[in-house]
C-alpha cells in the first residue's frame, strides 16, 4: 500500500476562514478577556470564531502537521491579539499577517520552512487568493462558511490525489 501524500505545511487565512468577520472593520480592538472565557472587543462585543476551529487546530497538531496563518489584514496587532486570546498561538509555527499579496506571504513560508509550494495546503475564503496561489503551485481550497472538520478532510483528500 502506498503512503498517502500529505502536506508539510497547512496554512489558514483568518477573516471569514477561522472567524466570521473582518478584524480590521467589523470589530474594534483592543481585545480582552471578558467574563468567563469569552473574548470581547473595545465596545464589549463578544468575539466569536467558527465553532469547529479549535478542534480542527488541535486535531491537526496531534497529527503532527505544521500550521501557519496568512492574512492580508491591516489590523496586524488585533489579529495577533485574537490568536493569543483564543489560545491558538500555540498551533501556528508560521505567521504572515500584513497587507499585500498572499503570494508574498507564501514566499516567506517557503523561505522560513524550506518547503516547496507543492508541499503546502491553503484554506481561504477569497477567490483571488485561491487563484494567485494555485498559479504558483499551492494546493488552495476555497472555504465557504468557515473552517470545519469536513472542509479540512476534503482538502487533505484533494491534496493526497494531486
């Protein structure tokens, strides 16, 4: 039996991929812990993420995948703050969070990891990012309603068949 082909690096976009908003327009930093374990913005608005995301990140980490985030947001500090407050920092070995082309983000992933584009799997909600990265050889999966187990499973299956 041949071994299944798996990515060396799995990368996620943030806005409308791990959480259901744009961090630079829909919420107001700074963020902080509210009552219980909830995270709130400067107006006390509760910040939510897609329900299955923490489990997905935990599962992928247990399976020994290296994970990264790539976001074009101009709200760099707020995005990093949310990753920390949600307790997700521990999952991401690579982070490229700043405005500009996702191709630039992936050039840095390549430089910092040594992995080729063909060894990476990417999840994003924007067609333009999917198109840009598919052109350079990154297997890119369009996310419709946030990351969940099914989306990731289908992405890994598609990757293994390429």
